[in-house]
C-alpha cells in the first residue's frame, strides 16, 4: 500500500531544516493542509449541468438560513480555483482537502455529468502541478435533492447510489488522487439534519436520524470495499466530528451519566460500528425507553452483514475537533450560550433521549460561535481515539478539521489589505501544540488541516461567520491572507512551532 507520505513525495520535495532549541518540531512526514467543502465555496450552482442539492433547497426555506443566504455564488471557487490553488502554494500548503459535489457529478442522482466531473479533473491537475497533494472527500452534506425526494439517507438505496458515485469519481481521478475520505461528519448529516432540523433537509425525527446514520455508514463501508478492490494502494478512510464530554461534577453519578450519554450519541455511535462492528447498546436501550418505534425501525434496517461492511478496515481516520462539552444533570446557574444559528425555524435536540442534560460554561475564552477554545481537549481526544480504537488495527489519525470563527476586521495599512486576527493565530498555535502533546504521548497523528482555507457559506449561519485564514470579500471576491494565514505559512516553512511566535509579516 502506498502511504500518504509516499504519495506526497511524488508532488513535492522535502527540505531538511535546522529547528531552534526554542521550537517544537513536527514529525517527519507530518502534513500541513487546509480544508473546504463544495457547497460552501464553489458557487456556480446552476452551471454546467449541476442541479439542486438538499442545501440549495433548504436555503430557500424561509427562516432556515440567516439573511436568506445561499451557496449560489459563495466564493466562486468554481471559476477562481486556479487563483485559489496559487494562493495555497504561496502559503506552502502540502495538501488540500476538498469535497466533490454529488449534485454536480451526478445531477439528481442520475447519469454521470461529464461537464461537472471535468471541474474536479482540472482542480486535481492544478493541485498536482502546484506540488499539493489532493485529498478528496466524497460527501460533505450536499445530497442531490431528487434523492432526498425519494427518502434521502433514510432509505437503503441511497447507500448503493453513493457507492456508484464513489466509483464514478474513481474512474475519473483514481490515477491522480490517492487519498479518499468517504464521508465528512455523518453525525451532522444524520442527527443534526434528520432529527434536530438544523441542517438540510431539516426534519425532526429520531427514527430518521437513526436510519440516516446507518445508511451513511453503510455507504461508507461499501465504498471503501469497492475502492480497495479496484486499487489496494489507495489510502481510504472516513472523517468524524468528535468531542470530549466532561461531567460538570465528576464525583456526581448523575453528571457522569450525562457526559456518558453525550459521548455515546456524538462519539461512540460512529466509532463503535466503524471500529468494532457494533452500535453502543447503552444508547440503543436509552432511546428505546422513550421511542421504541424509532429503535424498531432502525433495527429492521440493519441487515445481516451490514456491520461487517461498516467495520471494514480503514487506513486513516479523520478527526474533526472544535471544542468539548461540559454537561450535567441539573440546570447551571449560568447556562452556556448556544452556537446554533439564531434562525426563525425551531430546532430540536440532535441527541435522542437526552432530556435532562444541561450544558455548562467552562469559563474559557470563546470564539464568535460561543465555542470554547479548548486545545487540551484535542490532546485528550486523540489519545482516547488512538488507545481505544485506532492503534490496535493500524489506523492512523489526521486532524482533518479544526478552526475558529472570529469577527474579523479588514484594515488597509501602507496600501496593503490586512486582517489582524490575533485570536485565530492563538487558536491555531494552541491546537497545533495540542497535537504535538498527543504525538509526544505516542499517538500516531500524521497531519493537520485548518478549517477553513477561505471564509465561506457557514450552513445555517450563512455568511455571518468567518472561519477562513483567507478573507473573502463576497462582493468583489478579493482574497486577503489574514495574519493567521501568515503565521500558518511560517509554521509550515519552519516545520516547527516556536515557543514565542515570530511576527506575522
């Protein structure tokens, strides 16, 4: 099998650096990248045969997205991808994690669309020419709306059609793309989307969330098996968003139970089937106690052999981490602020059978999403995932998303556009330091992708929140490298994290 590091050697040349004693160096072969998603940046929503995804449709629902924003234009990456790749190269990025749009490649879930597929060929070639390793995610939430009209991820057919779409992408790019992620954050595209009503398609059903989660994982397993059968040298995996769930009072059994329930619904519901071939029994029992019909529907959908398919070996697990959860069984004196977009639509809990769980404020610095800045949680999470799941089966870890939204301000200094995002610089450095802490503890972490390369369409938040290390003026489409992007470039160049950071010039 060709490793990701071996693949990188085909597109770039490494330089041996002398690291100052005041710095912490990254392991040899550690990859530095950035990530995006198709619907959030591409635009060109109705060009070259692309048809509606569930996010195109959901964005038109009154009150679903702040300001009625949509991804029709977004960052216009579809037309500006060459400029964006040149920007990546100027930053020294070694790898770029992007997603392909199912609605562009197979509009309405139907026949292959050569014009749409050609965009990803051109993008891949541009990346390779720039010495940047292309890292493809097949599904980042933009299901064709026509398939949703037939049941979406709640029906088994969608897993089969996803597998066909994955093979179409391999037919087109398999000779150039060697790193493949099946799904991005299936927790979001199941429970946040079919149970909480917060993401597209915006449904409120525990049963649908359970069914969607299973069929997403089934599609993942099927795609991994089919891709590996075609080319055993591919590096294959899945990306999960994971958290650290801590009890407000560790000595209180009720608070400990609250943390266990969140961990079960957020982490173990996906880690256990992928690595152990089983769903967590405690979560099933707790949901059954309040919604037996939902569990009956879910269990009927799990066919013999499904979990063997879902737990097929993966080479790499992508870990997406933004913050942890501090929870308890009683309302806190000061409730934690929600990071959900304040839209006009009602939102339900994405955690089935979790009534009586309350979120606490840790008293940490927070991002503009009201998310705690908690780097030590990433260290704990990586250690736990490695020790309990990944290391025993030889699966390596990558931090495939980690980033922060802040209220950036553009200034012009000596005729130059600048964004002095000191909080994001600290966030970036803190989490890279947390990864080094995990590596020093023996965890096999192979790379880091900042989220996101560009400010973009932030789902239900629309364009109200900026995560990028590159600022995007949505009117002019002008890009401005923020101080965080300059600092990331410096870290990549040095392959080290200085104890005292240098200037971001």
